[in-house]
């Protein structure tokens, strides 16, 4: 594959994003302003706000960008930004597939929009051949989630650009966490984007989907104009929320703290990163070992023998260790659960507290998307949910990003995230878990025979006890235990 490398310096314009008399003073102190966002609605509004207010440049890199309501909303907003002169660069991992090819081909004809695919498949429509002949390379994916506006303000976290990550899917919802940040830490985020954008595995999209023509962009504009002119109250709601976020930034309802943006080197995709080039090394370096408490929240949690031994040492030192991951039924990648469940008994024996996310979360109020559209999510009854958040809470530090606690995040995929040293954020996260864990998750315990029991705490004060993985069939459990003996844990 031939590739044209374009070394473009990131232009940083911080003026106008956060209004406060001593903003410059706090920046000189090396501080970063941040806003943690566990509400999906606020999170999509934050991205829309960054796009609409950007004056100079927008850089985005994502693992998944879906052809759905949220995906098209974001592309439309980026097109409007490009029309007013903003330089837009989009980097999408090719694991995303080819459903957006026509839109990307059209957008790539715009003079202010550049689009690249990361680690592309050679056989994009017959990917089985890549798995057969190029597995070592294509097994490494760019799992990063990041948007930066004017080189000055950014959002990172666990959410991909797809409706199910923003409570706007009509079939399935992910529970997730993002963080908006402005200030010192954004400089490193800019560097990371540039490293990936200019890396040898990033290719102009035209090399794989062909060169678009002006008529393609014209057709796409007509499509987006029709959507904009339709009576679509969801747009009004997004507008209102992003305006509210703008007020928060203007009146500085953000908190300031020392923060570091962490990321794998893109060399990890070639198996060549080591030491400080790996985010796992950086997380350990900046967060250290807990002395009081540790909360680990990961959609995909596979501790392995080494991780189990590492976590088991802390309860013996009177350190409170809590882990929240998906239950078998809530996990959207069931095979991951097969390798996690092998370590549950040992973790519980050594004092680690385990919680597993319930597959159906009772929502006391309708989502923003339901309210605006009149739709019921999902159409048939219960709200199917899955944990997708990834954050680590150690004493006075919190990491929020794309990093899962599994071998894939440690060794195969590239990841990003923000570490914030803040008692206030740590308390916010810890209190959120204290209030919600028993509501959204099963509590795991060992009975007198050292067998796992699952406790389902009900709203009415009653408790249901399970002696096997809740809501699973005998066949599902048989398959889960059988798969766990396969020598593929390193891929999880």
C-alpha cells in the first residue's frame, strides 16, 4: 500500500473556550479543567458543542463510527464546520467496516476534510482472507476515542460514535463514561493524534474506497438537508443541551486539577512499543499502587493469573478493592466472560469485591431520545443494557478512557485516557458507585462451601439469590466453561 504522509502541525487556539479571570494563571500552573460525563445525553452534546464552536481545526479518532442516527448527526455537524472553514481530520479504525464508505467518499471531496483509515484490511469486503493470511497485523486495532477542537479542548472516554452509546438506539444501550478537558493535558492529546495520523498504518480513505466526485457531496448535502428540515425534535434537544454546556464552560463550572493524557504509541500496532510507550506502563506510573481504595470498572475484565495475584495482595493490606464488570448476559462479547469467570473464586477468597452488571436496568424515566421521538427503547419491553465504561479510581486519582482490564488492551489494541489527580473527582466517582452498585449490579459472594452466589438487591428491599450465573441456561454455562480451556486468553 502506498501512502502519502502529510505532516501538518496542530494549531492551538485556546481563547474563548473557558471564560474566567484566572484561566491563564491556572494554565501557567500546569492545570487542566475537566468535566466527567456519565450521562449519555450530555456526552453527545459535548461533542456537538466542540464541533459547532470550533473556529480552526477539528481532529477525531474513533474505533467505531456507525451508520445510524448519532453517526450521521456527527458527520453532518462536521460537514457544516468544514463549510465555515474549519479544517477537519477524521481517523477511523478499519474494524469499523465499510457501511460508511459512500458518505466518506463524498466527504473526502471537501477541501477542508481529510479522512484516513487505520490499519486497513486488504480484503475489505472479504475479511476472512485477512484473518487467514494477515492475522498477526489485523489483530491489532486502534481502540482510541478522542475529539479535539482548535487544539485546545477535548473529549475522551469509552464511547464510540454510535447510537447505542448515547441512549439513542432502539434495541440496545451501553452504560459509559466520558471526560471533557481543557488546558495543559490537551497538548499531549494533540501530539498523540498527530502520531497516529502520520503513522505508517494510517492511509487516505481514497486508496480503499476510490476518489469521490463533486456530485457525491452534493447528494449527501441534499440528504442531510432533508434530515434537518424534517420535524426532528431530537436535534432541538441536542441544541438545547449543547447550549447549556456552553454556559457551563462560560461560567466555569469546571473543576481544575493536575492531569495527564495517556496513550499507547501507534508502534504497539506493529508489536514494537515497549516501556513508557505503553499505556499500561503509564497508568501504573501516574496512578501508583493504592493505599486506601481501588475501584476498577471495565466492560471486559480478564485479570489473568498475574492480575489476580496483583489484585489479591491489596485487601490483605486493608485496601478496599471493588471490581465492576458485565454479567454473562449483559456482556456483548460473551467469550470474554468465559475467561473472566475462571478467576472469580480466587479473587473473592482474597477479599476483592466483585459486582456484575445486570442485563436489564430499570429506568425510572425515559431517555432523551425516547422523549423527543416518542419511540420506546427497545420496542419490546425491557431496556437491554451493557456496561461499556472503563475507569480506574485509586485513592486520589481517576483514570477515564478506552482501556479495558484485559489482555487485548494490555498487549494488542492501542488505547487512550486521562488521569486526573483530584479528591473531588475521586469522591464523585466513589459516591456514584456507593449509590448505584447494588441497584445496577449483582453482588458476588462465596457461601460456606466456597461456591459463588449472586445477590440481586431489589428496590423493595428484598433480595434474590442465584447459585449460577443469573439468567443463563445450562447450555450457555456449559459452553462458557468449555471455551475457557481454549488457549486463546491472550486475545481477549
